[in-house]
């Protein structure tokens, strides 16, 4: 359980730091690196980084969008045909980021397993 919490926190901190310098895919880099150094088992490999990045992106999007009264978020939500609900857009954004991070973490786990066999 402590590895799950450690991986969760380190993924969020690393993603936040890398997001200052790199584009959106920095969350994938953060998940990959944390899965290399803090190994998890079974489905936790996907779900811990998934929920970490979902939380990070959702909070970050909410903070950025609330600064301008969700004006841009409402327009983008309308373009994506999910109504003018900015909160739904924030949720969709978090889920997409979480999925990218989860897949990257699985890739990191596979790299570790490949290194042990070779």
C-alpha cells in the first residue's frame, strides 16, 4: 500500500514539475519514470498513475479555467458537443490524461520485466 501512495504522490509531483517545461506528454514521462523506480503490481500499475494524473489535470484545469469564469472551457465543450458544461470537459480532460499516463506506466513496467529477463 505504501508503494501505491508513494507512486501516486511522486507521479503528481513529477508531472507538475515537468509540465512547467514540457508539453502535455510530460505526464506520460512522469508515469513512465515512476513506474521504473517504484514498481507496482497487477492493475495498480495502470490505475495509480491514472488517478494521479486525472486528479492533477482536473485540478489544474479547474484552476486555470476558473480564472476566466470558464469562458474558454464552455466554448470548447460546445465544440466537442458535450453541452456547455465546463466541468464535464474538465472530467474528460482528466480521463484522457490519466489514460495516457496509465499506458505509459504499463510500458515502464514492461521495460522493468524485460530488464529482469535479459
